């Protein structure tokens, strides 16, 4: 992380060097029958080893009265240690911690059971 100060009516520039690649992980989220039936919103929070927020948002859109179905996606992040917390509007929740290693050829499997 780099802190940048931007002031009103002043110019600011930042040089950023991006690294190609990253480490992949395959996220699978499963819901208990109660969580699948009763939940209307699913929110996820992905943090790094220092507790900084990496992603914060909704995992999937919900239509009223439609049970949640298992969700699977392959995503890419920088190598490191991460934690994902998933919670529904009814209080069901699940979490997982995982480590991504640079140069891995296969996605790291990450499974979260929301109960």
C-alpha cells in the first residue's frame, strides 16, 4: 500500500508498476437447507493477513422466494494469506482462511459452508 495525498486545486501524480499474473483460487460456497431457503441477501468480505479489506460486496443477486444454490467461481489475487467471511441477512455465516502461493499451477480450492 502507498499513501497518496491529493489536495484541492493541486496536481498529483503517481507511478504504479503492475505485476502480471497472480494466484488463482476456486471459491465454492454451499448453504445449509435453512440458510438456502430463508436468506435473501448474501454478503462477503475478503481480507488479507493484516485485516485490510480486499473485496466487500454481494456474492450473488437474490430473487425473492428462490432458495440459494451452491456458488462456484475461480478468482485471481496476489500471493498471500486471506480470509473470506460470508453472511446472510438471516444470520447464517461461514468463513475460510487460505494461502495463495506464487507460481502455483492449479487453483487453490476454498470451500465455505454457510450455516
